[in-house]
């Protein structure tokens, strides 16, 4: 009455529906995990030069954070990054990543970093002197399957120097 | 001769109205697949709502054969977002992360991207003389992730004969099975 192909078809279809259901439950389950973290972030400019047509600044940052609560059964990796946000006469908002790090290991999730320098702050407007810069710590959760989310926690503001520092 | 053909031909035993019904069924499957795709396009606002990752430049986050769901609305672009963009003169879209963004008062923006697994930013990948990405280059931002599912497409892309074979077998299967 039921051929092999019909049975195979039914198994594949039902299997697909079940897998999709499990995926949905998995995505929903994230809201039951705590996701509050405490972040302490500071920074200061240590080098600031003009190299036509851009201005370059080296920002020295320190970061303390405990990211252990963010690791649950659907966390494949965390992408951590610190952004500098500022305004110039040419832009409404400018954002530049100054540091990033891929965190895969829960046992290394307690961060106590003192000397973070990775990327330079490069601006093309030539209007960086004396601007307010806000540093923000962000993390991007890459799941094993499901939704990719971004969050920000903890920020620190400072003023760019009015003179270039060599 | 006609007898032999009649014996070999799997369709000879089936009445004509049933063959017609199978063809309609086949058309129904194809058109509903198209409808789902177009519906996803409307929901996501992206011209290509589902993409398969083709390179390892975003390892370890995404690997070859992973599936991404893209979407185009909800708010302005921000640094750290994973976007899919297309460079003028290149066919294959690229999935990378935004490293810098400068938004102008007109609402237009300049974006610089970088792959997590690459040591340098993407300026070398852009078209000659291009130093920024703009709105028109961006296809969507990655919102959902499913591992391995896109492997089928990668295998079929690498061996195009397999695609023809698979479509042929499926078509024969749909046309020749009876309820």
C-alpha cells in the first residue's frame, strides 16, 4: 500500500519539521539565560598625527569584563569589539573599530586587559582635533544555529587633544 | 517496435489525464518554491534573502556551506554588523564585517569592511580606485545562521552535471509516481 519512496518522503518531511521546531525552541531558549555583564572600559590618546589627507590617532585602552554568563548551549563564539564614535563637520556619526577579538573559550571569558591597541583611529575629514570621542564595548553573539545578535555594554568618553602629539 | 517502446516507457500504463495531473503537480511545486522565495524577499527587504557562505574569510564564525538569512530594514548600519555586499564588476557577493562607517548628513554613508579571518581590511577587494562601500553595494545584513545546510548548493556549484542529474531524476520521479 505504501511504497518505499512514499515512506522516505514522509520521514524526510517530518524530520525537517521536527528539526525546525527544535531550532525555534533553541532560539527562544536564549531569553531564559542571564545576559547581564559588567564592563569597565577606559582609554586615552597616546599618539595623534596628521598625514595628509587623513588624521591618525592611537588610542590606548583598558578593559575589565566577565563574559562567562554569555556562554550557553547555543553560543558558538563571541566577537568582541571596541568602537570609537564621534562627529565631524562632514559626518553625522562616525564609527571606527579600535580593537576586536574572537572569544570561543568559556574558560578565557574573564577579561582583564590593560594595554589594548589594535587598529588606528583613522579619520578622513581632518576635523578630529578637540572632538568628543565615545568608546563603547560591543559583543556579537554567533550562535550554533539561530539568530545573530549584537549588544553594547559600557562606554567611556574623552576629548581628543587640540594639538597633535608625536 | 512499438510494443517494446510501450513496455519500456514508464508512462504507457498511466492514463493521459493522470499524466496531465502530474505535470500540473510539478508546476505547483516549482511555483510554490518561487512564491516562498518572493515572499521572503518582501519580508526581508533584501534582493537575495538567503545566501550560502562561499569562502572561509569569516572563519571561525562562518565556514563554507553555512546558510545566512539576510534582512535590509531596521535602522542605520552600524560598525560590527556582518553585511553582504557586491562589488561592481564582480559576480559573487561577499560576507564581511563593518570596520568603519562614516554617515553623512544626507543619509548616505561610507563603509569599510573586513573579514574576521583576514589580517587586512577589504580595500584590496574593492574595485580599482574604490575606497568605500556605499548603500548601493549592500545586499543585506546577516540576521540568522544555519550551519552546513548550504553544502548542497556548493557541491552542485562545483559539479554542474550533478544539478542536471538531480533535477532530471526529481522531474521523472514526480511525473511517474501515482498517488
